[in-house]
């Protein structure tokens, strides 16, 4: 009996040791993490008249506004981690994609932050076009399982950020954004990048914002002065939990244009105000005003 007892006790001890070891097991990062950071480099074609003012016109009032936006986000980040930030607008053509591109460029400007711009607007993607790039494999292919994330992410030079474009058109974009594959992808991106900006479709009339907001740490709303109804802004804010909307950015605010144009005129840069003209698809070329703070 003693031998049987000893054998049972030994098995029990082995089981306990196995359980303790398993509880201490750390899941190793995916090999694709290093591959993501070693993404192929694509050269963006950014001309002098581009709406990417942070790069094409660094001394312009618009570029300075994006640097102020960057500083505002850093101040908010002191109180709460804002690693994954959703950028959306109440309605189409409010300028949220141009805003996302300029903010990504501004955050990556100093070379200390690894920034991923993820294009989750699968209905009307535009980032590759804005950057002068052709059709690219992207988010749709990753979520459908026909491409690895490491093959779909590109480093955009000379802007310094990483891009995961939308990819090909899909008939069921909202279902893709609600899938387990998207959740897995976001976890991978959180582990690899310092900041993930999600270019989200407009809040109305689509349901994609509802699918995406659970994955993010906060949201930036982009509205167009004189065009976006106040009620649409308020309804968009109500889609989010209290405190999760970290800022409201107002595009095409004429009074801000005049203030900055006058300032730069007196300091030897009279052409700077030209950068505030509206772009070809209705999206303005730069941020005109912003407000930061947790919505109550």
C-alpha cells in the first residue's frame, strides 16, 4: 500500500508542478511582429499642392495645427493609454481621411513613435489614392485569410508611418470588421506598434463605427464647419461611451484661417494661407480647429 501511496503522491506532485509551470507560461510574440516592422517600403508621391500639409508645407498654419493636435493627444495620454485611436466623422466628406493621414505623419515626424494607419473604411477607401499609390493588397485580404498581415503592411516613406490599406472591395465589409480575425489582428497591432490610428467610415448611415469602437481606446471626431449639422455631431458622440470621445476637430473654420494667414503674412510667408483651399473630393486640406477633453 505504501508503494501505491508513494506513487499517487508523486503523480499528484507532478500534476501540481505542471499546473504551476503552465500558469507561468508566457505566450511568445508572433514571428510576424518583427516582419511587420520590416515591412516593404513604398514611396508616397506627395506634391507641393498636396493636402498632406504636415509634409508638403511644414511651416504652414495647417501643419502647425496638426502638431498642436499631436501635443493635445500626448497630454491626454498622460491620464489614459490611447494606443488605438479611431478617427471618424458624422457624415461623408467631412475630411476624416485627410485628417488621419496628416495626424499619422505628424506622430511619426520625430522618428520615435511607430505609427500604423489602418484603413478600416472598406466602403470608400481613399488613402492609397491620396498617397499616389496604386491598388494594394490590404485589410480585406488579411481578414479573408488570403494574405498575412506582414505581407499587407507597408512602410510609407518619406512620411515615416506604416500603412495597412483597405485592400480590394468586399460585399460584406461590416461583417469583416465584426469578425474574430479582426480582433486577432488588432491585438497583434497593439503588441507591435506604439500607436494605431483607425480610419473608420462615417458614423451615418453605416454601422461600422459600432463594430469598431469596442477595439479602441478613444475616438477623434472630424466635422466640417458650415456643413456638418450640430445634431449629427451630437448623435455621433452618443454612439460612444462617456469619456471615450477625446476630441472634436473642426475643418474649414474661416476665422481660424484668417488668424493664421495674417500671422504668417507678417512673418514673411504670404503664400501659407493658400494651403487652406478645399481639396478635390470635398475634403479640406488641413485641420482648422480642435477641442480636446473627455466628453461627459
